C-alpha cells in the first residue's frame, strides 16, 4: 500500500490566495521530507528538503517566503504557496525518507496539481 | 554537476515485445543511478538502483538495467512487455546511495499495445 499521501490531489485557486498542501507519511516516521515541482514535459525539480523540527533547506532559486514549508511532526509536512500566481501552477510532489524501511529510497506521494487562475 | 537525459518522451511497444528505455547520465563523481516508475494517480516507486556493486541490476516486475561507464548509460530493459507495464518511467542520478538530492530525467511514457 501507499507509504506517503498528499492532500488535496488537485486544487484550483484565484490569483493572490494562499494554498496549503499536506504530505503525510502513513504508518511510518519520516526523518526527512522533500518537496518537488514538475512542469509539463519537464523533470521533477527539488524545491526544498525539510527535517522534522528544523527549518527547511531550499534549493537555489526557490523563494522561501513564497513556498513556506513546515515539518511539524515525523509524519506531516506542509507546503504553503503564498499569494499564488498563474506561474505557480504546477504539479507538486512530496517524498519521505523513512529510516529502516526497505528498500532504502525516497517514498513519493501521488502529487498535487495546482491551477492558479 | 550531475544531469540525466532520457531519450524519447514516448515509447510504444506491443505486448510481448522487448522494452528498452534509454537513460544517459553526466556526473563528475561516481554516480548512483535509479529508475522509478509512476502509475496513474500514484507516487513514483523505485524499480531498481545501481550503487557501484554489480553493473547489471535486477529490479521488480522483471525489469533490469545495466550500468555502462564507458557509454555513461543506464538503460532500462524488460524482455517481454506486459499491458500492466504502461506507465511513466523516470531515470535519476544522485551522489549518494540514500537517494538524497535526486536529479531526475524528463521521463518516458511507455505504451503497450495488445
């Protein structure tokens, strides 16, 4: 069964509003969670890495004030897209690294499609 | 810097035919290489990974990949395609075996015709 879930699976919002996306590790404790975005016909691009209880580490070019990441517990990380604009429309994917789970890999959520009008 | 190139955004094969999905990488350090598969409405899941042990890596669902340093390639193959193999396949490279800092290719959509 699925190891990581995301909610919502898709969301449509108006320009200027904020959108929160949840990433949950089901039945396992995730020490590290990752957030990616994927544009059509392009590869997944890592946005940030977050460890439970500490600030997220953002990749170069990713605005930390635009994409707020909170990793408050070992099973939940949230990504908030603040003051969303049409160019933020994308597919957002989270993943989790779960110590002790075999195979040793990132476990990915099914993604959240965001459309900003 | 590391990068991955997947040749062919779409590949179509008949059921029972050989599947070959191409992946070439660029890396300034010995790479760790991965293939992930994504079925509709599901998250990416690991098919197989190369971590500097055997160059021929066997994965789930009958897939395998061969690491060829001289060709900087890590092509994914399966001798006989099944309808259930239809999905999106991603090749990825990393500097570490724990899959942190994965660099993904653009993906290849595999279609399997009866």
